C-alpha cells in the first residue's frame, strides 16, 4: 500500500463514523411461537416490547423504522440476530403493529440509526414561584 491509500482509508474511516446507519429493504416480524425464546443477546423475546433483530448492528442500537407504504414509524432496540438474510430487519409483534404491517406479514421499510439522547444527571429544580397557578 502506498501512503495515498493509507491516508484515503484513514479519511474514509473518520467520515463514515459520524453518519448514522441507514438502509431500505424488507421487514418481517416474529411469529407468536417465539414468545419467551432466548435472543442472541441473552434476553428473552417479548412480543409486547419494541425490539428487533438485525444481521450486523450492535445489540442495544436503536433504529427508527418507517413503513414506506403508509409512513408509520417506530423506534426499536436491536437485541437479536436474524436467521433470514433476505430481510433487512425482523421486528417484534408490537413494533410490527405500530407500523401497520401485521396483516401483510412483511413491509418495505427504511431504517435509520437513532443516536441516544444524553441523560440528564441531576433533575432541574422547580421553584415554588413557577409552580403556583397564574390568576
């Protein structure tokens, strides 16, 4: 490798680290029979939670999933890996309901990684003056 290739690789690595992951493809959802099964992250699958399986995103990554047919969205947390590599993402049943894809079984979706909101260390103080009703 020459110096130009090394510099180019370095610059591309820095640039790619700042952009959130985005992709378009097919989504499906877990069948009810998987309720309580262990996921790849070690958690138990719960169809009432907003979770998903993705082939490569790290566990704990949150992604915004948009059903491109109806525009409905949901934010899910990746906690499993996928068995079917022909799909972009597998959603929990609750997430599938949220974007209106349960009846069809699959949907064409767009997914975008969501950055975690910074946590507030100390709650803001509320003064008594601010809490009294105005007349």
